[in-house]
């Protein structure tokens, strides 16, 4: 494994870092207060090509490898997590299925507009009765002539209220179960029968919207099946694997930012006549934050590298997601502690990171589910 960055990637990384620090960070508090992403930020992200990092150059994207995406996602993770979620829900699980599994006709039809951000994508798997148990889907699809008719409901769908394209999973043969009875579909927002439900009010991730997506006799052309009929669950696992590595990268970037904020504050905050950075208790917290962040980074880079080698890396992706999100929560907690009362004040970014960290142990598969996946793989391998 060689993670030496090319000059071109170093340039792109600096470009994203400059964008984050000069344009996103200054309006982070505005995003919190208004629960909305300023349109000019989204347009700038489109200009920089950030909506096309997962899409091959052939279709107008940048076409980065998984390791290269991890490098950029770490930089995005340093800023407002709600803003980052809008982009990564599109470039991660919202795009991966089409890029990896769709027919050439579907790719040519949809990927160019996705690469520019003209069309925003999302991933619709979770249901009220099928969250961690993704095999227990109730959304059904019935073939009727040259169309599939979808009925059911998804919930907690990131980008749901604003998306133009939905990767949707539905039961096509109940008797066959998850192994060959679930199919993935690409559904356009304007297809008859697709209804966007009420936008959720959440603890954090302001500016990133989730909602229910309802299907009432929703008509989907047969050519909009992603991959093979009946292979949707296997497709979901593959898509989620890469999504988990992307999420881990974002959380590592957030940890980097929290470590910097905490170290700088500790050097500036004076108590009992000296900066609190002189206190061993503070130093030990900083040491733990730094060490665990680097461990998470290394674990995630290995998972990304394995994906780039064509390996499934299901266990490694789950390990990366599990460890990085647990570290993010611990780092955020220590950052608040180091900042003391200031860490509890909404105007300070550590308070925002603390709230935003919590969801990372839940979405893209709860950390308990990650442990199950890891254990199953270990038992199979040993």
C-alpha cells in the first residue's frame, strides 16, 4: 500500500481545503440558525466538481479512486457536517449503484447530470420496519408490461426532499427472500406515484434534509432496474460498503478539525496563571484524540485501498466505519471538555460537531450491525 499523493491530488486537496476554510466555515453558524445551505455554496461545490468525484470522466465526472475520494472527504469533513452530508449522500451511496452496476444506457442517461450536480441523487433503503434489518422490506415492485409498479414507503432518506433521482430497493419476489427477491430501481422524482413526505426535524446535521418517500402505484420503466432483477440486496451491500468508507473519511476529517480547535484553545485559555495546555490532564486528552484519529485514518485507508484492488472489503469497510465513528464521538466529547463552558455554547463549532457526531454511529448501518458483520466474516475466515 502506497498512499503517496500525486501532485494533481495534492492540488485538488488544497482546493477543497481552501473552499472549506474560506467559504463554508464563515457561514457555518448561518446554516445552523437557518437550517439551510446558502445556494452559492452549492453552486461553488458544483463548479469545483465535488458532485462528480465518484463518476468516471467518460460521463463528465472526476472519476477518483476510493483512496483519492477518502483524501478529499477528509477535507470536507473538517467543516459543517450538514453541508458535507448533502454532497456525500449524492456522491456516495447515491451514485455508487449507478456507476458500478447500472446498464450503459442508464449511465449515459443520468450520470452526466449527476456529475455536474444538475440532478441530485439519494439512496432509499430504510423503512419503518426495515432499518438495521434491511432484508425485511415491505416496499414491493410488481412487473406490469414494460414497467414496474412500486408501492411502499421509505424513511430517513438523506436528500429525500431535494433529490431528483432515487436508488430504491423493493421486494420483487417474496418467496426468494433477500438472496434473489429484492431489486434495485432508479426512480425519477417526476415519475407518477412518487410522493415526498414531511421533512424530518433532527438533533443535528442542519441544512441536510431527510424525509419519507412514498410510492403509490409508482410507475418505473423496466430499463431503470439497476443491475439484475433479484440481486438488489447484494447490490445494497456493495454500495453500503463504499459508503461506509466515505463516512469514515468524513469523520476522520472532523476529528482533525476538533483536535486543532482543542489544541489552539488549550494554548490560549489561561487558568491559575498558565495556559491549560500545561496541564497533564489536558495533554493526555489531546494525545488520545490524536492517536485514535490516526488509527482511524490508517484503518480507513486500508479499506479504501482494498476496494481499489477490486476486493469486496465488506469486513474492512465495517471496521473502518465502526472505529472511525466511535472515535469521532469520543474526540467530540473531549473537545467539549477541553473547551469547558465554551464548548457548550452554540456559537462555538465544537458544540455543533458534538451533536453531529452522534448520528454517525447510527446511519450507514448502526455500529451494532457493523459488529455483527465483522464477527460473521471472522467466523467464516477462521
